[in-house]
């Protein structure tokens, strides 16, 4: 970390022209980086499931302000009774494991592949970049880059973001080579960080606003690393460093959505995966994540799993 020089303001501003994937898979493409997962890539990934061990990467959903939950009980059906649940939720933010669709974030008014945000996203849903094109989910080779294990405290701290050289170092420690179409899973040590800093645990109001503005995570320069390695998806626990550190930027690596067409799976729970990788002696696995089929949506709660 000490030898790494962060990019300048001008270099970060240049990401939009230099890194974007607009037109790479055609002007009308809405799949983005999931185009990198070919049938051959998926078939090779399935072969990594050799022992049948399944590890969930999803966080629990306890009662919280982002969740409107009611148990409807009892409902009588003849001689029997049944209990049903009602859920209303704000899944974006820092609390629930979820998949971001390509209509979720814009940059300077534009969505992925140059469509205008204001023309395609409204109260009735999105007509461009909605989750619909990803309804079949994400199935590919997953690789865990465990940055947290190399930090003295066991987690990424505020003001010490994850950097591209750290991602390279994590891959080297794991003995993996990140390949095009891989799902890159980055562990920053969220559980350990929040245990050490309980006042920094984010919540979300019923209106959808997070309660913290300072947060450790990935430096915006990791966008370039993800583009260079052609990651098909990013799964992470601590997400963007906040504040971003550059004038005019309210999003960091989340800008991979409009720039790269990158599939993001936010708020993963990765401690069990790190344990499993250590026990299995490998940091590659079959990765799968399936969203709910919410038509026209900006994303969906999802259940990502690693299979060894």
C-alpha cells in the first residue's frame, strides 16, 4: 500500500471515456459484463463443484427499518390453519444482500451504453437496464480475494481503502489467477470492522437513506483493475470507500454499473466463505446467484452461493 500512488482527479474523471464498455457488445446491449460468461466458461465453472459443499454468501434479514414485515396468522382453511408473511423492503443500501441492475446508477445523466437516465427510469419501472435481462442469474467461476486477512486488524479501516495492488497480492496469496468472466469476491472484513466500530454500523431509514457517510471499502481506482481483468461480477462486503475522495463523485466502484455494465452483488457475508476456502485448500469455486424476477426493477435481493 505504501508504494501505491492514487490516481489524480483528472485521471479519475477520465475513467468514463477510457474504461467504459459502451458498444463493446453492441449499441443495444443490456447484459453488460455478464456477456463475458460464455457457455464454455459456465461449463468449466460447474466442474469446480467436486465435493458438493455449499456455502451461502447472503446476510440474514432481521427486523430493521428497511423492512416492513408482518406475520399474518392464522389463516384458516377448513380444519387447518396456515401462517403467511408480508414483506416490503428497501434492499439497496448497506443492509441486505442484493443484486444491482444496470439502471440503478447513472453518471452525468447517462446509464450504461449511453441511454439517458431520465428517459428510461420512472415510477412505473425501468425500460432500459432493468433486472429483466439478468433473470437467469449469474453462474460462473468465483474467486475469493481475501484482503481482510492481510490487514493487521483483520479488516479494512476508514482511510485505508482496498487498492489494486492489494487485489493482486490477495490473488497471489490465494494461488489464483483472475480470468475474464470470473466473479470476483472481495472480502474486506465487514463483520470484524462493525464489531470493532459499533457506532459505524449503517442503518437505513424507511425513505432509503443510509445513516453513515464515512465507510471503509474499495478505492475508486479498483474500477480500472476490474476492467483490466474483465470481471463479470463483483461480490463484496464493505463496498465503496466513503467519502470517495474526489470532487464531484458520490459513487466510487458503483460507477462500474454505468461505465462497465458491471454486475454488483452488494452486502455479501464472506466470513464463512473464507473459512471454507481455507479448509478446502482452494480459493476458486462454482458461483451462483439468482435474483427474484421483479420486472422493470433496479435490482433484487438475492442468495449468492459458493459450491466446492
